C-alpha cells in the first residue's frame, strides 16, 4: 500500500520479448487499466543512472516494450526507463544479458527507480515527468 493505493510489483518470468503476455495477464486478472501501470525497463541508450519517464511513445528498440505495446495494442503505456549506459563492444544483446558488474551502482539504480515510482504514485505521471527526467542516481 502507498497512499492507501494497492500497488502490485510484477516481474515477468517470460523471455523479455514476450513481456506483453505477462502484462496482459496481470491487467486482465486484476482489472487494471494499462494507463494505471508503469512499465520499468533498462535502456542502454541512456547514460548509466539517467531516468526517463514517458506517458506514451515507441519502444525505442527495446524488445520488452515492443512486446507490451504489441500485445496491449497501444503505445499509450507509461514507462520508466533506467539508463544502464552503453559501455560495450559487440552485440547489445550480450551486454544487456550479462551480469551487472557494479553491485553498488545496481543498488543505487534500484533505490532511484523505487523513488521514481513513489513520485509517480504521489504526483501522477504528467507532473512526475519534469522531476524524474532530471534525476540521476547521485540525486
């Protein structure tokens, strides 16, 4: 519970490119409107620790978001992208599937993401975008 609102944290056990099926199932079972969700994903196109909140938009090349948009039939899905940087040589899939090396940064990313979700719950998506999109993990 947060502000007397019931909150569900869901981590799909599907492959990333099938995340949309998990989102659809959860929204159907619990009767949740897709606009009342926030999809959280990593993004190697953002600097490490940079947060980007959007009310809608394209998948930006992210296979999980592509799946959610496709299965839900709309790109009007709130999403919080958390920057993981793009410090890789070679295939991006190898990078995003590899073990995260810096556990201290990983913990900071978790806290930053959780704080962003709390802001969204308290202020709503639209009012939260300006604040969240300015944040970095050191704030």
